C-alpha cells in the first residue's frame, strides 16, 4: 500500500523505547499497534497487498513478532 497517510499512521502507532535493552538501542514497541484492531488490519493489508498475485503458497515467520504477523498474513 503506497498510501503515505496510512503508512505514517502505522509508524506513529509504534512506540520508541530508547536505551532498551541497553544504552544506544531504540526498541520498537509494537504492542501499541497490536492493541488497535484497525491499525493491525491496516498493517496486515499493507504487507499482503505488496505480495498479492505472486503465487505465494507458504508464509514463513520467525520470532515472536513474526508469529503474530505471519499467521494473519497467511490467512
């Protein structure tokens, strides 16, 4: 989805936590995005739209965040 307004809205739904887990690292907290059903759907739609029509038959997702997004994308 190339809609800059939606992309900016998604970015603003992700909270930055500076110096976590150690100084100099900015942790991207996606719980703020996940708790908003509409934003989560927009995020999934953005990813799916990019790959729609490419005959993808399997979705592989790794780590905790990947599991959350991968299952929704596969659906």
